[in-house]
């Protein structure tokens, strides 16, 4: 990564206002994925790592790394039953958020994009009514693929709010 690298520009597509359930879930999820990348767009690696709201350890790069793991956890490990580890936080200690000082921002953003593609492939053709067991601390908590989509959209919405505040603190850029 060169010192003049900046996160690439992102094009975000508005979800259709009328459509089927699956299309609506996928389009809103893609909208939120693009929103997170939009908040990173044009920033340097150093800016992406900056913790702009003290005393929080949140950074835009930490959010990208966290959402990489969220995508893997819900779509690949739950919905598709894959046995995978977390790339940034295998012990679930907060390293996805916290261990960004020496992270390669360009590689982390690329890993995020690849994980999104893998998540899409993992759920392609699966019915929304597919019920899957929990992979976490609560094995009794079965859920369907529909619930997973809604939950991940909710998680993006929450973290995109964080990203909005972080971006504004970095350079004053606001907006969706």
C-alpha cells in the first residue's frame, strides 16, 4: 500500500420501492453495505484508522473489519453451515475493532468486498424460510434466513450511524 492510497469511490443504488420480499432484503442489505464503504470513500489509510470520538476505540476501518466478520458469521457460518474462523478476531476479544494500528486498510477493504461476495454466494438459492441452528453460545436459538437478513440489515444500520459520526469528526462530511 502506498502512502497516497485512498479508499475508492463507491456508487450506491437506491432499493426499489416496489418488489418482492427477497429482492427487498437483498437490495436494502446492499444499500447498507455501500453506505459503509461510502463513509470510507476518499479517506487515507491513516484517516480510516483514526479514532475520532474519544474515548471510543471505534474507527471506520474497525467497522469495516467488524462487518467483514458479521457477514461471515451470519451468512456463511450460520446460513451455509461453513466451519470458518474470524479473520481479525478469532477469540472474539474486540480485535476486529481495536487492532487496526498496523492493519493494511486497502487489504481490509478488499477482504470486506470478497466476504460480501462470499456471503451472496452462500445464500444464493436458499429459501428465506430455511431454518438454521445457532453457531454461538445459544444452540437453542434457531432462526430462519429471513431473520438473518433483517438482523444484518439492523446491524449495518446501527454501525452506519457510528460511521456517519466518525466521518463527520474526521473531515466534516455528512449525509447518508
